[in-house]
């Protein structure tokens, strides 16, 4: 019954995205554009993949600039993210993470962001979460898919999790990157498929430790499962909505719980950057990085698409 009521809204949502795509007049920046995005709402692992791609390009003596809209940040841009001066409230949590991997621009207007990137002698713009943004001409469009959940019920918002129909999104993909375990169906798609794992860095000492874990990301349960996989004992888990702005009382309660359980309080990097400086004391983070199963093959794909020597 609810689906039937919401279906017209779903059709309208898909139609708006389709209209934007058909009638767009994309801007061609001097720099080449690598775009990452997904078809579903919520996180799929785009940000660490964007960071990994920027690092790959930099290792080849290229000059990448990361470009993001700064979701939930108050600054519209275009601005260069200053990791010391800007807070997550200024730029959004994803922009703060991206800036740790190199020069990052926040711009609600992606064209203006690209103009700024060009002025900074950028070779390649790595556009994070821009798959349904048609204001820039893209040289490479990479569709990131959560391999475990795939495309959900296959229906467009608000009936399902999709931002646009699967067939239309896959038709624009130059490559698909599957994150995690699983093999979702990719109907009609015949292009290259790469697989990425999000792996923790330098956390062997968590094995056997008692933890109170909290996260406000797309799928907190993945974070909790990772901690268990590292051999930690989770005495309590606390899931919050994605991009949750933590209140001081919530952090105080979590610290009290950890102290009562004689446990370590731990969260994700994305959540940590949203905490005020005075709240971060005593909270451990679990750093992660994106690892391609075949990085050489992915680099060859990028080189060919971008026509790099």
C-alpha cells in the first residue's frame, strides 16, 4: 500500500535526474575529470576509493585535485579545504577526509570548483559523489557498488534506495567498482569490473581488547563487523544516522559507558572529524584504506581512458 502511494514520487525522482542528464550543457575544464559515484543513497565506500585514486595519480607524478560538494557543510565554495582551519561543520565530514589525501576543493557549483582547480595547475580532477551531477564533462565515470547490498529492491527513491534506474546508471559507467564480498547483478553492463576491499590500517593491537563502538555512517554494522573480525570484544555498539551531528551529552554517555565497562571507546575516521576538539580525547579511531584486488589492472584502465603516457 505504501509503495503504491509513493510510486508516483519515485517516477518523478527518476524523471528529474533523466531531465538533468538530457538537457545538461557540461563544462569542459582543462583538467581531465575522473568521477566516482553510486546509484544508491548512503555510503558505498566512494571516499576512500577517491583518496586511493588520488594517491595513485600522485605516484605517477600527476597533480590531482579532489572535488566534492561538501555535503552537510555550511560553506558553498568554491574553497580549498584547510585541514587545520576548517571543521566538518564548514566543509562536511567527507571533504575533511579527502583533504587528508591531498588538495581538496569544496564547491556546490561543480563548474566553479573545476575553474578553481584549473587555476591551481591541476592535471586531473577526482570528482567524489558526482555521478548524478551533469555540469562537468567526465573523462572517466566510475560506478561504486556495495557488493553485499547491491541495488536493494531495485526501485528509485522514495520507494527504494536508488537515485536513478539501474539500467540508466549502468549505461554511463566506464567501469564498475565492487566494494566488499558479493556479486550483484549488473544488467546490460559489459564493461570492466574491479573489486576493492576496505581494510583497516595498523590496528593489530585491537585483538582481545574490550571495545565500546559507535558510528554514524551509511552502514554502521560493517564497522562493527570489522572490529569483530580484528578479534576485538564488542561490549556495546551504538549506531547513529549517517552524517550524525553528535551532541556533547551523547559523547559523554558513550565515554561513561566505556569507563564503566573498562573498555576502549572507538569510532570511524568519518565520525571522528565531526567531533569537537574537546570531545575527541579518549576516543580511538579505526583508520581504513581502499585496496584494489588488482591495482595494476585498474591503473592500466585509468591510463588508457585518460590517455596518459
